[in-house]
């Protein structure tokens, strides 16, 4: 089975190793060695995968540049002692060339770099990374200012739940078996996407890279895709398409949904329309995947539709109060996790690092509760709040109450400045097909379930939810709608 299918060509595992060896020699020939900092500005191709692996073999600190960085953010990142930038098409990236300045630029699409493919030798494929050294820095969106970078050491990478087949648990093996033809799209700079494509490849599967633009859900049948990672907004679009017209999704074995809250009724509907393939997962860039709800678990107990499953066997999880004390089973608090492959800190941000990393534990800053069987139910973000008259209100509970109304498909809550109360609660709802939710009825529902103080000042309807570059619902855009920007 080939490692990649891309642009009408099949790339074997042997050919991938040859590519990696060539890039290893090219990086070393450019003067790079263990500890060198290399920024990768590459697309989604077998070559892009190979050059990242080659950088790890050399032992570089890989800075995974994500698509959509502003010129200011790009300039800021490249000014942080970057030793080289690797791109796959410098001619189409004038802003990258301009911001790189004196930083050496290595173009994989150029005529002279990397050197011609070579037969791999032991020196080409022997990893040189320092276990305590930084292996990769994944960048956040920068929506609140300077993009944060989550630093992962080579030691943590070697412990990653997906990257060591000899240590796979039964759940990991079950997932890998479904990844025979994994849909690879979007970006390889994503920590989650890279983790899951490696799961497919290490399990003997093929990473299928389709032509652009993608057509969901037709892409599944077009390429006989068995597995795909998707965001909640994309899942909703897939379900809308399946309801409206005949769509062949029979090749799917795993549709892994993650990134933002998924309403229980939509998870139930997805299982009904797509069959026993939907996996509801939860994780963070800082930690990788933390929990997963398998379709067989949901089928056996439909009451789990409001959970994100159980922690992976490599994850220790607890729920704590505001003072960091463990809470009893069933109580809601902040989710804390401990795992060998977690990040080691934020790039050049010791204050944020000290806030999140505590004695070997990672504060997720997500709110949730664990039941007696270990299933996690999330209830919001500790920072996704609206402060009304100096009282904190979490957006998550209000969103869940609104989404529980039979006329509401999706619900989102944001806080906006208010002269009288400091901030005010504003809600947006996407109606169920053929319905028109009554704002007053929705406010009454919130008052009845959560109290008058949680009632939104305004409830507005939406036909389509704005989506951020990360694929998650864009609350900044929703807030701008309220403020008239």
C-alpha cells in the first residue's frame, strides 16, 4: 500500500525514505544541525511531510508556520533567531521572501535544492535530536495578539500516543485500523493533523491528498476515503448535504470530530445518518488528543452523546476547583491532565507557561466533569466568560440550554461592552430547518434553567456561522456583528 496518493501519483514508503534522506543531506549541506531553528512554510504534499521528518532527523527545532499568518506575525516569528526558512514555492510567496530578510531561504521547488535523491544510508536516517531539546513549535492563531508557540521536546515526541506502534493500546489499534485511507488536507503545520496522518502511515495506511478545492462530502466516495478529521462546522455541512441529496459515504470507517463543542443531538444525528463511524474527540495543541468517544460506546449507551469520551490510556485526568484541589466525581471544575507527550512551555512566554504548567500537570482551562466510568463532559472554557455587573457567567452552559430547544440547531454566546453592566450577554442561534425560534421563548428557557442573571440581552438568528482559520466557530466575528464592525 503506498504511503501517499497525490496529484495522480502513488508514493511508496521507500520513495518517502529516499525523499527524507535527500532533505537530510540538503539541510545539513545548508549548515543546519541539531538545535538549529528551521521555519517550515510548506503545503500539503509528500515532499512537505518528508522535509519535516528530515528536519527532525537532523535534530532541528521545527517552527511550523501555519497558513494565514499576517505579515506582522510572520515578521515577528522570523525575527526570533530562525536559522533558515524552508518553502516549497518561493515565487508565489513574496511576503515570505520579504519578511525573511537575511534568513536563508531553502526552496524545495527550486532547481538546486535539495540535492538529487540518494539511496538512504544509516547516517541519513539516524535521528540526532536531543531528547531534552525542542523538536517542534506549533503556533496559535494570534487572534489576541502575538501568536503563541507551544514547544514540544524530542522526548515528548518520542512518547506521543500515535507515534510508537509498539506501545499502541487496543483503542489506538482500533482507530489505526480504520485509517487505511486517511484524508490529508488543510495543513501539515497542525499538531493534530500531523499526529493523525502519522497514525495512518505507521498503521500501514495511505495518506490521500485530494485536488483543490475539496468537495465535502463527495470527496469521500471520489477517493474511497476511510478516515477523516473534521471540525464541528464542517460536520454540520456534511450532515446538511447528506439530508438534502444522495451522497455515498459508505467508505468511511472513522470521522473524527474535534475542535469545538458538538451538541448532543447533532452527534446522535451524525451517527444515524453516517452510521457507526463518528468519533467525538477532545484535545489541545498543548497536549494532542486527550479523549475519544468511539461509535460503539455511543451505540451501547446513547446517553453518552453529551460526552467527549474517556481519556486515552496515556492520559491522567482530574477535575479541580479554583484553588487547584481535586473535586469529587460528578462535580464541575477545571480539567487538568498529565501525560508524557505534553508540551514543555510557550515560546518566549514564561509567564503564560507558569500559569498553565503546574508540577507536571497541564491546566486545560476547560470546564468539565468526570463520571464514575471516566467519561468527560465539558461545559465551557474558563476564559469564555461574560462579566455582567461584576458577576462571571460562563458561555458554555448558556449555549447548551439554548441548543436544547427543539427549534435550535446551534447556539453561540459572546460578551460585548455595555455602558450599564460592563458587559452584556448576546446569543446567536442557528434554527432547525423549517423553524423560527422565538427569542422570548429562548430567554424564558435560559431563565428557567439558569436564572434571570444568565438571560441574554439579545438573541439573534443566523443562517451560517462564521468560521475562523482554525476551523472553529469565530466568536470574534460574532462579537463584531453585535458591535457593528
